[in-house]
């Protein structure tokens, strides 16, 4: 779904974890994922015919510019 305003076209994505009265505004050009530890695989114990492996990684979400995102709270839903 798109919303066209004086400031351009914006993509609207519903999020079931947000409150109905809150809108989050994100400029995805200013967000990235940083890896503290890249993906590695470790073999686990064999169970029957299956080969099981463990994936291990550490990563985080990085905001490159705090002023590029925002939140509009306490909107009316009627």
C-alpha cells in the first residue's frame, strides 16, 4: 500500500506488534545490520538418518542517523 503526499510517495506496512494509535516512520537508507560474529556452522549429534547442525551468529540493528526516523503517537482510530 502506498500513500502519496507533498513529500513524495511512502510505503505503508501494517505491523501487528504496533499499537493502533502509533505510526513508526523509518527511512531504511539509514538502517543496517552489523555482524559482531558472522554465521558459523557446528555439527551436532546424529539422530537416525539426519545430519543436524547448529548455526551460530551475533548481529544487531544499527541506526546510522537518529533524526532520520520518528514516531507519531496517540492518534485517534475513529
